[in-house]
C-alpha cells in the first residue's frame, strides 16, 4: 500500500490574523485609572523636629466614630453642615490681620487662614463612604474659599488659573489638614 503524505497546513496567514486580533484588543480595551484623594505627605526625616505648639483656638477637631457620626469640637454635626463650619473656621480672621477674609470673626474660631489646622481623626469602624465624604467636604471648603478669592482677583475659578496665579491663591488659603491615626476601640 502506498503511503500518502498528509498535506501541510499553511500557517503563514495565521500569524497575521493573531497579530490583527492583538492590535484590535489593545486599541479597543480601556484602562481604568484609579483616582484618589490628593494629599502630599511630608518627607521622611531621620531626626524629626519638635512640632510647633498650636493654640487650641486654631484647631478644628473633626472626629468620625464607628457609627459614622461626626463630632466637631465635641459637638455632633451633620455632614451637610461640615463644609460651612470649615469655611467659617478657616476664614475667621479673629486677629484682623487678613484683608481678604470675610469670616465671622468669632472668638471661638481660628485666628487667621495661615494659623488654622483641621485635625481629622476616624475610628477603625468608620465606613469608607463616610471617610471619603468627610474628606470631600473639607476639600470642598478650601475649594470654595479659593474659588471666591480667584473670582475676586482674576475673574475666574481657581481651577482655571495659571500656575503662578493658582500658587498665589493657594498661599492665601493653605490646606492644613492633620489626619491622625484611627482610634483603636
């Protein structure tokens, strides 16, 4: 019986098809970019300096407990009121040194935007949603003040300013949020 040779399969076009499929999937696939909360951490130092003493009046203490309740300077507060409280605290101008501040000049709030500190502390049981919501409200307070000042000086929102103008506005209202380690209850 005669041996038949099996015909070979031409695989030359198979490589072309695989290459085209690879290109198709690379072009049509989207990559999700994770976005987060923009915070700049201080650089690591071998021998850290002793932190400066801050007057109690210049500290707005924000605590979020395991039940997602917010305490601001030992008083319960709704999340929707947090931004307004932070704006009043930052923009208070108790000493009268700030010519651009429009705050209430309350004796129980910060002396000036440069001297204020918002101290944020969460409980380990705080939900992630509440943590993000509080961060959002505090950041929104700074954005509100910066937008107000940018509109007064330059006629447009803070986000639309050039680098030099944005730095000058950011210097007026620096972000001073101190986030403490979560409570271990």
